[in-house]
C-alpha cells in the first residue's frame, strides 16, 4: 500500500498506515545497529550505538502498545526510505581501512537515520 493508496480513506487509515511505517523503520534500525556496533572502533561510539539500540527496542515496544490500544494487529508496511538509508550506511562503511574514517562514516550514517526518525 503506497502512502497515497486508495486503501487510505479515513484519518484512521492514515494513522494506522503511518504507524506501520514507523514500526517497520524501527524494526529495520534494530536489525542494523548491531552491525554498526561491530564495525565501530571507538569505544564511545560503540557505547552510543548500544544506547541507541536500547532506545530503539523501547520505541518498538511503545509502537506495539499503540497498536494494542488502537485494537489493531502490530504489523509493518515496507518503507523504501529507511531501506535506502540503511543500505547506504552498510555500503559506506563496507571497505574503509582507516579506523577514524570508518567511525566518521558510521556517525554520518547514524545521523541520517536519526534525521529520518525525526521526520
């Protein structure tokens, strides 16, 4: 179902679709953060990513609670935007030899994820 899908007829439909999009994004971020933790070389950066992973798990739990309160099954809809951001993050940090450059690339990727989460 696309964002302007014919399946969205009410504000409630729009709300549920948006919630499913958020749920998908948080689940994908949860899958990607362990890779970023493994790649990071700076201990503080690793700790920051670990904290973000803990926060992301909390976000997922809260979104699941919203689904429950709304009487709707928690499920996802594909979100190409977060998929692209995470794929680029994985690609950018792929074959970097310089540890400082690698950590900087991981930070830039994490910032892109955060900016997406804000929107």
